[in-house]
């Protein structure tokens, strides 16, 4: 799967690009996976997942 932002190739089924962290496919209804109804931007997601 090719990243729409940077063009890097990523393994099929991934949600975020391994190079730039961009979302590879749209999130269902723009909510977190838990379905809490809380919207999360790409930047918030990157911040939460970075270490």
C-alpha cells in the first residue's frame, strides 16, 4: 500500500505510514477504534503513539 502523503510503500493492512505517520486509509466515521465517538486528528494520534 502506497502512502498518499510521502509515497512510501507500506505493508498491506497498516493504518499509518511507517515513514511519515500519515493515515493510509480513512478511519471509520473519524472516531477512535474503541467507538467512543471522540474524534482524533492525525497529529494527536502521532503524539500518542510516539515514544
